[in-house]
C-alpha cells in the first residue's frame, strides 16, 4: 500500500493524496458472492461500496486519500446459495488521513544533518592528522639541535 506509514493500534495512517486499497477476502466455501465495504465517519452517514467477489476477494481502490476517507471500514460478505442468504462481517479497520509534510521533513532533514556532521568530522580529522608542525614545535626542535626539516630526512636521528 503506497502512502501507508504503518499499522497502529487503531488502524492505519494514510498520507493525504496517496493511493490506498482496502482488500476483503474470505475462506472459500461456495463460488460467487459479493463484498460490501461499509464506511463510517464522524462527519457523515454510512457509505457503502460494493464489488463482486473474484476468487473469494475484492479490492477497493482509493486513488487519492482525502480527510473525507478518514473513519472506520468493515467488509461484509454476502452470498445467496440454496435459497438462503449468508453474510459475514469483518472487524473494523480504522483509517486516519494525515498531512505528509512533517514526515517528509523528518525523513529528509535528519539523514541530511547526520551526513553533514559525518562529513564535517571526517574533514576535521583529516585536517588535524595531516597538519605540519607549528612554529612553536619548530623552536622546540631547534633547541634540541634538530630542525623540523631534518627530522623526516633519511639518516637523521
């Protein structure tokens, strides 16, 4: 599912504008039947979407998540066989639609900050380990009778 950040105790969190699909399925007993997706939200009356069962499942596609899609969903399977109506209802699935802005900022800014700190530390360490001796170190070496240039020369002690 694109745009779904992860399961929560209450259900799923979907990013506004993303595509999401709710799939309903049932253990096969008889061929046919249909699924009704029951949607309940705080702001509106119940809404129903219907799809025929294909291979004992149905998929309800929502191409662009909007706040109006936020609420509770359940699948109801209907089957008419041997002059009897059978139905079975799933547990509720809660969907929350959120703005992806804060998530994108966290997903980009945190890794970028870590990268910059790592690169900065790398160059700092590189600069401090490869530095030449300061003038004060040259004076101390001259006092001992060895200059900084002689110290690295072959045969110098």
